[in-house]
């Protein structure tokens, strides 16, 4: 059974926490639930969408960090650790190299969508062509 339900503009995806690999990030994200925001398409990273969180300090460091999330992997960049980018969440749906205008970044892989990846790609491409969508992360029932 999934840990999280992700609603992107009415499309529902089920995700699983990566507790063993990113325990601090998972614990912190659980505290934010339900988390609501807007998701937009990335500018430099490839096939992914992101949620800019500005100066929000999640008080986490790097763990299970990657620059190359696979489709369905959700990563968070803890922004405050460097001046390269703000705090942000990235949802990969295809080939991706996480980057900002200042260069390559790494983010903590803390959630994985395992099923419906074709539908995830369609939804994220819709964000590219049609614009931002609301996104909600909720604890699974």
C-alpha cells in the first residue's frame, strides 16, 4: 500500500517513502502533510516538473542525493546548503539532470511513484504545454 497520494491537476498517483535511504527527509516531509502548491515545468533539467519553495528552510541536509532522478522519483533540494538554488521539489518523468541556472544540483530522493509512469509523463507534458497545475501531497488512507 502506498504511503502518499499525489494529486496533480486531478490526476492521482501513489508514491512510497524511501525511509531507509532518506530518513530525515521523509520524516520532515511527513510533517508538511498535506502539502499543497503549484507545479511548473523545469527550465534546465530535462523531463521533470518542479515546485519552487523559495527561502523555506526544511532543516535537512543531503541524504540519498542524486542529480539524475529516474522517472517517478521525487527529490527535494534543501536550498539553504548552498547559494546555487532555492529549496525545491522535483518530480522526474523522463531523462533528467537536475540543474539550475548556476549549474548542476543534487536533491534527496525521498519518494517514488512506481506505477502509472506513462500517465505521469502525459500529466507533466501537459504542465509544459498548458501551464502550472495544482499539486497536493496527502498521506494515503
